[in-house]
C-alpha cells in the first residue's frame, strides 16, 4: 500500500473521522475510513504521530491472587462489557500519573506499585490510530463507585477460577479477554 492523501470528514468533541486514500500494489485507489483523537492530521507523518492517548491498568492485589476488572456500560455496544480500568492521559500527565488518577477515579483504589510498563500499542488498529500504554501493577484499598456521572463503571476483584467462569458467560474487550484467559490458566 502507498499512502496518497488524507481528508478530514467530521470533527467531533473527542473523535475526528478521516478518509485515507491509498494505492494498492496493483495500482487501484482504496479509500479507508478511520477515526483519531488527533483533530489535525494532514500527512502520513501526522497519522503516525508519537502521541500516546490513553493508559490501561492491569492491577493485581498484593498477593497476586486476584485481578481487577471493571464492568462498564459501553454506549458503542449498548451493553455491559468487562475491561481493565483505563482512561485518557491528560495534557501534562505521564502514563504513571494518568494511571494513578484514572484508577482512583474509576475504582477508588490506590496504585501501590508498578511492576511493568509495556511499549505503547494500538487499541483498535482496524479503524483508529489511538495508542495506549499498559501498566501492570498492584492496587489496594476499598472499591468505590466511579466518580464520573458520565460513566457507569463497577469494579470487582476476581480469582483465577472466577475469571475462568466469567469468560464463559460475559462480554469482554478483546485484550482483557486474552490477558484474563492466559492469567487464569497459570
């Protein structure tokens, strides 16, 4: 594929939609629709920008015997979905600071230790250039309701056996489902 051009189609409050024009190896024109948190993409360099948009927290209890999941009503699907706590990185924040803030806002828990920070990855590579950083660590405290009126989030700790059972009956975000399946088998 050879990048030809990009055209902004619609700018919303949080997401901007673009049409990308590519040329296939056989010389045919291909238009690809995508969304981005970047409102000002006008070149291939902008499309591949280095900005990390969000942080995902994979939290375990201090003993490493439980994993924290959020059950959240996701408007794009119209149903409750299990996912790791996550959120946007605010201007001036690094990923660790955003993780501490988002974890506290969504679950009431305190991030006590960061074990790993993964290289940034794409959250929905099929239609977006949004990138996020995964932070694996430990959290403690009392779970409290989300402090946002705009989100419906319920957080719970799960054992490996509980995760295996939940995976058979509940909808998950893809990366959460994959990680939980592997974690629960160890």
